[in-house]
């Protein structure tokens, strides 16, 4: 059920309109909010709260549910304004996809909802708004989103520089949920997760609701190695930042919340190693090198200057910094991209210019990417790949069999990083567009 919520929070419950003069002032069709030419009713809000409570999901509190219903009106209006309509086939596919995430077909899911007081039409309209908005995003936002190679490099550098978490400092809140009270306790957990913003607030709630000995300490636990936690909980904790509260976790007889106070970690192997792209040009004397550097402001321009000399005095290489000759590496250490220096050997000189530098882990990952037809992959720098041996083969087999954890999570591939950045940009643009729609709407309460 939790996966269903995460995949459908962009949708809302109902898309019907109600004429203000056609309802009783105290009935289920009582308008709560007027939005442009439609209204959100008490019935819709009750259904939405009941639905989100059944899913044991955030957003079950009434104000959050009302805001989501307003946003759904705006999404459906935006779809209609650019000629998007949800076909019967498209709606049925959306309903099936939604129900399938609970391992049910549409009829099974509808029956379960009905048994808990959620009408079939509410479910259909819930999905319809999500389908419509997805098409709005596809047509209006998707064509405008681009991810550059520089953005991918920056994101990968950040991942490399971020320590791998090995220990966590948690606070816990374990709320008993006897049979028959699961829904109410889950709703309380969702409300706490949505409203707690500080450790002090979490500690106060833990003292009030938690049933474990740690409640007297505000739920505070000691430093815990990440390897000691269940894999499912590890994934949740790693998705959090210090100062965040987890979503409610339902376990037999209880609902559990965690507050992440702090983390400890280490850098991944090879995080400090660099690969450099540089040019060297053999020259008759240092003065000539100084003259070239006064004119050349890029590695490409150095190649132009090299045409003045006989033979083949210029070379461009990409190497792990540890494999670069010491005299050249010493100069490269202090240079920024497209800056150069001259090494004076007395009986000759060498111009050195840095074209670029990046973490070796990024360079090694680039070597692993598929090549276009006809392209030739450069040889990896020394030490870029570990030779197969009995030890690492055994470790790989143990990890594949699920009997051991990998020593550290693999670095995200460029393709996966591009997709993650792309999705992040789409979501941000969609949120900004929705905020624009909200700002331009006429919203009032009776």
C-alpha cells in the first residue's frame, strides 16, 4: 500500500463540480471551498480523508486533504485548457496500474475500498486527475527539460565527496496498535510525521505515545551500525537527512516512527584520486614557452601553436594523477583548467597545460559506458580496474546470493544519474507550474 501512495500522491479524489445554490447548507454536498467555477464539497473531503487513512498514508489530515483536492481541480482545469481529455481506455489502464501495485485487479481493489467506505467513483476520479496531470507534464514540461554533461559531472562529484553512512543515531517511537485500532494509530503516525520538525517535538511525542523503554529518554537510541539494521529499514534510513522523521512503518501490533539525529561515515575507496587531461609541448627553450602561454588560453590553442615546430612535439594524455611523471604532476597540481606552466630543463623546455581534471571514479565509470558503433575505447589508466581473482570472485558470489552486504554502494552510473536529474527537474518544474496555477486561481471559502 505504501508504494501505491508514493506513486499516486500527484492525484486527488474527485473532479465533480457543484453549483453553490444547489446544495443544502448542512449536508454532505456542502461546499467547503469555491475554486473558479467549481466547488470542493464536504463529501469529497470525507472520502479523501477516508481513502488516505485506508492507505495509511500522509495527507489523511483534513487540511492537507483539502489542499490536495484543490490542487486536483487545478490540474484537471490545466489539462482541459490544452485539449487533454482522459479516454475511457486511458482511465481503465490507470485504474489497473493503481490496483496492480497492491497485487489486485480493479474489481478486487474496488471491493476493498467499498468495504471501508470509499466509493468507486471517488477511486476513479482519484486516478483520473493523476492521469490527466501526467499528460500535462508530458506535453507542457517534458520538452523544456535538459540535463547537461556538466550537471552530471557535478552530481557525481557530490556523490563521491559524500561519506558513505556506516552508523546512524536514531530516536524511535513505537506506538501500540491493537487489533481494530490499526487505522487510527496509523493516522496518528502520519500526522506526527507531517508535523514534527525538531528533535524536541519528536521526544515529547515519544514520551506520550511510545511503548518501549526508550520512551523515557524521548526515544533516543545509541549509535547503531547500519549493518545491524534490517535491509528494508536501511533503505528508509538512507533516504533521510538528519532532522527528518520517517513515514509510519506498520509492523504486527504497532506503528513505528524514526527520527534521524545524525550519521557517521567514510569516503568510498578512491574518492581522493584524480584523473587529469593535459597537454605537453617540447620546446627549444623556456622563453618560447612563456611566449606561447601569453597567446594560448586553451589546450586547443596550444595545438595551433605547435604547428610552428617541426616533427611531432605535442602530446595530449588522460591519466590517473599517480601515473603522471613527477615533474609534470608537480606543475599540474597548482593549475586550473586551461592554465599552463613551463618546465625549464636548461638544454630545452616543456610546456604543460591542464585541460581538465575529475575524480578517477568518474573517469573509470565513463570508460565502462557503451561505445557508439566504430568508436575505440581508450585504455584505462593504471589501477583503474581490479584484476579478477579468487577473493573478489567469492565476495561477488556472496553478495549475489544475499549472504553478505557489498563493501560500499556502487557509484551511480552516468545514465542513471542523468535520469535522476531529469526526473528531479521535471518534478520541480511541475511543482512550479502548479504553484503558478494556484496563484492565478480564484479560491474562496463560504
